[in-house]
């Protein structure tokens, strides 16, 4: 073999390129890296006491978990532990609505005044489509004075959907529908009321018949009471230097209803998002409508990569590939659930604190991106 110094410069360069290329190809994201990212979140100032991710690939569910589901105990969160899924519940109400679109009981062009004529006249021309992709302009009840008073004076009390509507019923639309994107929790409250109007049954019953039953989500429910089924991941409020404050049952989720009151488990949540993308609840025609994207429409909190809004679904375009799903934020809980376009693979990530901000949110989104890369094997 000739000494390396006698090889032509081009040949040496080619060897280096091949060597570097082989190294890059081998540098895939691993479960261990994702777990390390979760551990860093738990260790960060103001970070969650616990964190858990599930990845479903090739017919197998992998669980990565660290920290504590309950600070009074040492056990890490488990895939079968209950938790509040927050606004990921909007993907469930979207699945119910699109199922009814498939059956002809609803149309994406149905207006509020057609289906719910008793709601404010100022909102009358808003369509189901605009409600599902947050381009309705309907005011967000979580910004209303009535919501603030409820949370301060009677946080544990039951709140009916009609009470939620009453907090904003005298307000005009925030903007003309279909002119901009603005996340509004009221949108999915109205979707739930539309479901009840056309099915002549409770939203809870429709949810069970259309989603929970067919997908065999036996550990998922829409409660009207504040109690979380055991065992559950406790939700906390954390402040650097102070002991975590348990917020698991601080606020009754009934007011969030079709917008964010569902309780599930990491395992069930992963199964749901796979079923949702895998056309378990509606057909390709409805999914094509669902995947008409509104650029810049971020979920709350934003998910990994570049976010775009569809119908009760968000597109997350990352450096390793694109997934589709939803995030959620509730006192004590931050959620992320997403699947591949065909629903064959999915990832969830849950923290037991409300949505972080600033550097911690950026850190979370980076770990979510790493989990997506791991899901794709990249």
C-alpha cells in the first residue's frame, strides 16, 4: 500500500468525505438521548418534578420516564398513570366533529346560527371549520373577567358549558373570521355544543361512542368532578428554591369541557393520536380538509419545529421529519402528542408542571424535537 502522502489530493479528500459521511449517518438520535433530555428538564431551575415520553414504533411502545410522579414518593411517572391532557382534548372534540361530518350530521360550512341559534348573533356566521382551526374570531373565555373570578373565588366548583359561554356572550368577534389565526378555547366549547345539538345526546356520550369505545381507550374519560382516578401523575407549580406546590386538583376542569377536560394516560394518549391520524374516526376526505394548513398557527404551548394549524390538529415540521398532533397546558400539566401522517408511529411527552416559558420552553421544544428524530430513527 502506498503511503498516504503519495495519494493524490482528490483521493485524500474523497476518503475524508466518506469517513465523515459514515460518521454522520451513524449519529442517530437514541432513546438514551431523549431520556437524558427529560432528565435535564427535571434538573432545570423551575423544571418539573417528573417527565415521561412514550414512543410507538414497529408495533412496540417504549416508555422513557424520570423524576417523580408524586413528590411524596420516589416512583417515576408510568405509561398507565392518569393525568390531565389539557388542550390535547381539542383533538378529541375535532375527531368527534369530523366523524359527524363524514356521516352528514354536520358540515364544515355549518354556521353557529344554523346549529346553535341561541348563541350570540354577533358570532352567527362563524363556521365549524373556522372554529376547528381557530380562525373564528370568537373571544377566548380564559381571558374573560368571569373566568378569572371563577378561578379565584370558586376554583374547585363545577362550571357548565353555558356558563363558560356567558362569560363572553356580550363580546363581539375579535376579528373577521378567516382573516387571521388566534387560539381560542371557546372555539371547542362551541364545537362540543354543536355535537350535542345534532346528535341529541351529551358530548360525553358522543365522545364515548365515536372515539373512546372504538379506539379502546379504557383509561380515558371526560369527568365532571375534580378528582383524578388513581394512580395518577400529580401536577405541580414549581418555583426555583421553593418546594413544588401540588395543583393536581386545584382547578375543576369542567369549565374546559370539550376544550381541555379529558383525563387519560400516556399509553392511551399515544393510542389516540395514532388512531386519529390512522383514520379510525373519519375518512380520507375529512382528513384532506383537516390538513389544510394555516401557516404560523401555533398550538398552545408551541410544539417542536415549525407549527401550522389545521382542523383540531397541528403540523410540526422538524429537522428530522413532520408529525401531526396537539399540545396542551393546564395547571400542573404540559402535554404533547403527535403521530406520523399514516398513524403508524407516535410520540407523547408529559411534564407535571404548566407550560414553561423562556429558556425552559425552548429546552422542552428541543427535547420534543429529539423525540421526533428518535421516532423516525434519524
